[in-house]
């Protein structure tokens, strides 16, 4: 009788040991993901045409910039990590100038945005005079600290893909020229027609 009890106890303890050793997958927090965002990320190796690839990269860069911006506006803005985040946000622009981020940070601050999500994106090329500009038109949804929708906004960004000097590879670096730029009106000016 004692040997049967010992075998049952041994089997139960083995079962408990097996079920207690299940490894739970830990997810990275948003702070860890944002902390590791930079302008030197690699891109997925999936097959897509150049327009789809550019749209995907542009959406990713816009989302990263908005994530960093919301993280920056939710902080005190006077700590070392805030200065690192601000420098990281500036690295997304061709000309690293505080005027690039001012309007975006002001809007996020005034609406008290906690998170932002980039929606539909359309990448186009516009011709202005002799210049061809790469433009991205996208929608962004802003959420407050309770994850309630504040609003959905249509925005524009001008970007540039600069060749990266890597031997025998066609690689580009992505930079914003202007974020949330105002597009010129498509209508003609009112005047006298003959």
C-alpha cells in the first residue's frame, strides 16, 4: 500500500514539475521597442515592388517618429533620456533643426496625446517647377491616456531617400524633409479670363 502511495505521489510531483516549467513568452514593452528605434533599422526581406516597399518603409518611419514624439511629450523634457529621445527624433530629418519638430510636438501637447497610430498611406511624386518631390499622404489617429480616440487627422510628409555608400548594394537612408507640410492648393487663382 505504501509503495502505491509513493508511486502516485511521485507521478503527481512529476506532473506538477512538468506543468510548472512551461516557459512563458515575455513581450517587449513599448518603451523597449521605442528605445531601440533608430534610423538604421533593416527592413523585411519580403518580395514587394518598389512602390510597396517605399510605402511600407515610409509608414514605419512615420510611426517611429510619432512614437518617439508621444514618448517625449509625456515626459518632463528635462532629463537625460528626454534629450536622447529628442536627438533621436531629429535624426529622422535631413536638416537637424528644432523647427522640424516644433509644430508636431505642439499639436501632440495641446491635444494631450498618449499614443498615435498611422493609418492609410499614399506615396506620390509631385513635380514643382524643376523639382520632383517624394510626398506621403497619411492618416493618423491620436489616443489619450485612457486609449480613447481623440481624433483622426490627415497629414502630409515630404521625404527623401539618400543613397547609402555600401559597396555593390543598393541601399538608401530614409529622411524626412518636412513633416506635416501644407500642400499648395490645386486650384487656379481667381482672375479675369478672356
